[in-house]
C-alpha cells in the first residue's frame, strides 16, 4: 500500500509520527464509457474555454474568483493557510465513540507508526482501548481540512475515521414528513418480536458485495451470446394499502423456518 499522508498525531504535547493509508477499496466493476455507434472509448479532455485547445496538466492552476477577478493559488499558499495542520492531526478532545452518530462517518484510514514512534503509538492505542474513548481533531490533506476521529481498530492498530463537518449535514425539517403517530400496540409488539428473533451479533464477514459478481456473470453470458432474461423492477406495493399485521406474521413465520433450516 502507498501512504496517502505523512504527518503526526498530536496527543497533548506528544507528537506521534505516522503514515496514513486508505483502509478501504471499491468492489465495483471497472466499466469503460464507449460510443454506442462503434464502441470506441470516450476521452475527456481539459480544454481552454477561449481557444478550444487542450491544456496540459502541468499548465493548469487553481484559482478563486474574487470580485470579478481570479486569484491564482500557489502550492506554498495552501501550507501558509494553516501550517501546523498540514503535518499534525492535533487531538482537540476525547469523546465516547457512541456519541458520534454514524451520519457523520465517511472513509476510514489506517495509521502506521513511523520509525522510533512505536512506543508512543502503542501507548495511545492502549489508552484509547482502556478508556473506550476516541480522539477528535482536524488536519489538512490534499489542500482540504479533514475532520476526523482517531480510534483503536481490533485493539491492534489506530484508525482515523474521517467525519463530516456539522454544516455538511442537511436539515431534514424541510422534508414533507407526516406527523409522528404511535403504532398500534399489537403491531408494535410483533415488530419487536421480529427484531428480537432475528437479532445476532454483528459479523461483517457474513456480508459480501454480490452485485458486482452477479453483474460479471451477466457480462460473461452476454459475451457467449446468451440472452439475458428481463426482470421487472416495478414496485408491487406502489400505492397499495399494506396490511402490516399480516406482513409481520408472515415475516415471523419466515424467520422461524429460516432458523430451523440453518
């Protein structure tokens, strides 16, 4: 793996030099965009708006429009904006992990201690594990400020969970939500029974992205000249009144049968 950030975790007055690596990778199929007429690849070019000519990457700069004029930014300008944050993720507070709602979660990154930082790294790892706390702070990566949470992962490695800033979460009060009403007692009791009957300890290994595999099978069958059966995607319940009690009863029976089989 290639490190995407080199810096340090600021833990009080202690700086822990670390390297950061992406902790996830996409399982999607890599699909190319083609011209339908002759299946030629589609190419995207960076073109000068005035001349219509393609611009080489090394000749492209970033700028901000201010009062009708562009202010071009140089590499040193980004570092000057917040020099301490470009190299240090300073932990500003410690919180209980469960206090951070999952709506704030983005991508995770693994942290690897750099040379001679092992003792401080494992000290922080152990301290967070013992207290069940996570460190909250910000740092700059790729010219953007990142809001993140440092926490133990499997009690073996530190991970940075990238978080969304509060202002990035939309206000849902503008949605046309119906007035909250209490469900019928019998339906609620049955819904709780269904939840408890199918409750298990979370096992991420039990879940796998099968859509990409199924799509690849379709692609392989098409390559062999096989016809693909069309499937209706219409919602059968669209606009229909749903008998909740009947569906809950059927769900409970299905769950019981599934458990007997397993």
